[in-house]
């Protein structure tokens, strides 16, 4: 019987383990924490958004420049397969109003418990408090147990699924980057993704508007050419967060890099009325009654709420344009200067990771035949909406298939 060592007990690793065990491989999973799947379980706290129901073409665009690499993996194990898998585990799913898919229980715990018991039935051994450290000179993985004793593991095939570096106390802390780089594997810097942005709001603005939503706005990163992102954003004491902010992440990081090297600030432009163009806004704003204060004018003419008006004032240093054309232009692109992202340990996911050029079409490391990688440790990113977990599962299945193909090939030990 062939043996497989899976390192990392998150969704990518456990799904690779399940796929390998179903094919009759003797699988051991090593998880450094006392229990596996901590990030998966945390994801379930706000309602486990496991995948998305949108059609294949828009679904794929969520993976940006990695879409071509991920496309076949979604064919292999896509959103419908993931939903069927949940149902088989006794947790059917439903499509929420935004097209996001959730287990009916909404939480992750019942699904995860059923999954662990299935893995047990399939004969998968789960070694907890079992941490991969590096490789020994013969290329074997070195595993440390809870007491710190280290041993080399003999295995026919290895799948690494160590995650990124966000929420490090849950297990994935990016410590793997060093040893992988030492072996010559190209790893792009790990950076926060799906993360809030820092803004130096004035004290007055924070006192009044921290915690308030900006409803149905459209966000663009000035000069980036990236598609505007629409949805509800949330103002915080230290900046701004929410779906469209997270979805602007890659463009923001690029603009912050440019700001650091060239000095031009990173500016997020907030369109407060994305359903009206500047000309429509201007025409409405021209109907100002002489006695109207600025707030009344903006509320009556274009329906802005106090938070939106507060943001206009903040952007303009307190004063507001009095002329309709100027005001329309400001409403369409309120400039908000971004000073930084929030730190990676508060990010929902990680951008960067093992470069695609380092793996073959089966997710096997070119420099280490028989060693596969899956999940967030690879260099891809996606917005929230179920795309992260979906890709982690799909990559787990894909890497396991690759491992099986390799085990059956002449190259295998
Ligand atoms: C607050 C929050 C909410 C989220 N909500 C959603 C959501 O609703 N929908 C969605 O699609 N995604 C969501 N995500 C993202 C999703 O959880 C991740 O994309 C996904 O868990 C990545 O899976 P993975 O298996 O690649 O990595 P991980 O889940 O991070 O698993 C990696 C595992 O490897 C272990 N490990 C690391 N190093 C070692 C080592 N040296 N030895 C042994 N084990 C090791 C870790 O302990 C961990 O268990 C959320 C994330 C967060 C933080």
C-alpha cells in the first residue's frame, strides 16, 4: 500500500487526505495545532460561506491572474460538487440572497465534525500537535511532536497545505516560507488580502461616523485601471472595510507600493451615487432652494445620508463646493487617502505564496518530485464570497489526483 503524508489540517489538506484515502492510499495528516481546521471553524462564526452560486465565467474572474490555473481544478471539484459533498455529510446548503452558498446550519461545526468522522472511517490518521519543521539531508520531512522530539518521516508522497499567514494564532503563520525558499522554491511575499484599509480620519469624523455604513457605493483606486467595486463599506476608527474594500485589495497594494517608491498617494475614490452619472447629478443639484443648507440640499436633491455628507466634508476639509457641477464631480469620486492596509494578522486571507512557476500542472513542486502543494500557500487570491474555501477544496482534490498519478508512474519510489 502506498503512503501519503499530508501536512496541514485545513480544508485543502483534509480534502487532499480524503481524496487519497478514497483511492486506497495510507494517509497520515500532521497538524501543528491541538485540533485541525481552526480557520475553517472561525470562518463559520459569521456564517460559513462555503462557495458561490454564480455561473462559471464570472466565478472564474474572481481569481484574477490565477484564473487559468484554477479553472481545471474547479472543473474537477466545483461549486456543485462541494454542495453535494456537504449534503452527503448531512449538511445540505442553501443559496443566500447575494448568491453566496451556506450550509443550512449556517455554522461550520456540524459539517466539520461529520467530516472528521468520515476521514476516520476512511482510515486517515490525524496527528495533532505534530509540526513540520523542514527537510533532512535525504529530503525527508522532519516532524516535531508536542514534546519537541523530531523524527524523519518515510513516505511515498507528500502534500503540503500550510495555509497563508493571516490569523496566525489559528495555525497558519507563514513560517514555512523560509525553509521553502532555502530549498530554492520561489515564494512571492505574503501580504494581507481581504483586509481593512487605514485612513487618517479627523477626530471629528471618527467621533461621528466610526461604525457607520456607506451603503451601495462604488470604489475605485485612482489611476489603477482596476474595475470599480460596488457594495456596502463600513467606516471604522482607523479606516474603512467591507466587501468592496476587500475586493479592491490588489489594486490598493499596487498603489501603496507605487506611493512608497514614487511618492504619489494611494487614493480610493468613493462614488456615493453609482446609479446616477455626473450629468444627472448636476441637473438635480441645480434645483437648490435659496434657503437650503448644504445638508438639506444634498439630501433633497440627490438623497445623500448624513454619513455620505460627512465623508464629502471630510474629503474637502470641512468646506463643500457650492456649484452643482463641482459638487456632482465630488459625489462621483470622493477622494480618501489610504495610508496602509491593516496588518496581515487581521486579514481574512493572504496574497502571495508559492509562485505558479514552481509547480507543474499537477501542483507538484518542480524542484521536489513527489511533493505537492495546495490551498492558500500558493500565490493566488480571491475576494470573500466563498471563493477562498472553494479554491482550497478544489486544489486539495487536484493535488491529491496529481499525487495519485505520480504514485502510479515510473518516477514514483
Ligand atoms: C475570519 C475568517 C473568515 C473567513 N471566512 C471565509 C468564508 O466565509 N468563506 C471563504 O471562502 N473563506 C473564508 N475564509 C478564508 C478560508 O478560511 C481560507 O481561505 C482557508 O481556510 C484556506 O485553507 P487552507 O487549507 O489553504 O489553509 P488553512 O485553513 O489556514 O489551514 C492550514 C493548516 O496548516 C496548519 N499548519 C501550518 N503550518 C504547519 C506546520 N508547520 N506543521 C503542521 N501543520 C501546519 C495550520 O495549523 C492549519 O490548520 C475566512 C478566513 C478568516 C480568517
